[in-house]
């Protein structure tokens, strides 16, 4: 697996700077601090509790419905929603499920392929440190995931994601462009005559991940989509080159689950 072109930031760990002479008291305090019981034996790796470590934005690879490999963004929100977005094929999984300390499981996962109807299945993700592994089984197809945590050195706000975004595909025959302002208001359009509006809202406690609502009007039918927006440096191929500047991944779905709105766009 090739090394992605993004920066990893290691989680800081707490260190005690003083020695407590009363060992019995120190042991009791330590057990209470780590929220674990003290027995005759212990494992340092098992003693550190990191609740909700699966939450956040991840970048890695997945198998595809054509039995190939491609790069993906995986985003997990605290509301139990997860997206897996493949820029090359535009295959997108949107799952609703349960979150524990280091896992996400779903029996309600939709696959939105580049062509064709949606498909239904399951998903499971497991985190070990800054690495994520998982798979989804959808209509008899099994897709495997492997990713690493995408972190930012500073908190990302609506001011950071404000800007102009555009993506083109089908050999440039179709273009979608829109703007996000510093308050999270969306406006845009595409070459098919659709007009877009909506809003972006920051998710508390999860850096670089946002809730998003998009309304598509004056299309063949009007829709409202709800989902997630992930912000970061995603080294996808775009217009025959690797984009290494900030961009966004959007993956949303209509309330009927029959239609999805998804794309990757670099930030101007």
C-alpha cells in the first residue's frame, strides 16, 4: 500500500511529573484515573481508555465493486453516521449505526455506485491507535477498508472552509460549482441547470467534520440531502493531477435513500 500524501499527527499522552511516596495511595489514584480495576496482572496497552476513538476523518484505500483498489475518505460522526467516499469511481457508502469506544457497526448501509440504483448492506469499522480497518457487505459484494487518521494542527472552523469549490467529470461535460461563506451558507449550480442552496454546521468535538444540508432545485425533481462534509488535504487525482491543497468531500443522501449527492472539490 502506498504512503498517502498527508500529515499524521500523533495523539499526545499524559505524563505524571511528580513521584508520590505513598504507593498504596498512588495505586488507588491511578486505578481511578484510568477507570480500570487493579488485579494481580495488567497490560499497559489495555489500561488506557480512549472513548470514541473511531470518530473523525480518515484517508486510505478500499477494494472496489470491480475488485480493484482506490483511495477513499472515511468520516465517522458522533451521531452514528459514517461515509466512505471513493473519488475515482464516485462509489459512496452512507451508513447509520452504533458507536462504541473503538468500533462502528451498521446494518443500515447504502451503496451509491456511479451507475445504477442504491444497494443495501452492513458495515463494521475497528480502530487501533491511528489506524482503521473495516469492511462492508452490500448485496453480496464485500468491500474492505484500511485507513489512517487525518488530523489538523489547529481547529478547523467555518471560516477555514469558506471558499469556492468546483468539480467536473464525464470528460468535462458536467460541472458542479458552489460557494460556502464564513457562516456556512451554500449557494451554487451545475451545467444541468440545478440550483443549490444549503448550510454547513460544525460538529462539536470532531475537528474537520461538519453536518451539511443541501437543497437541489429547478432540476428534474427537487431534493433535500443531509449528510457530512469532511475538510482536509486529500491527495485524490483531479483533472489528471494530484491535488495537494485543501478540499472538501461531501456525501449526503435524500430522505428516501434512493438518491445521493456526493463529490470531492479542491478549495480555490
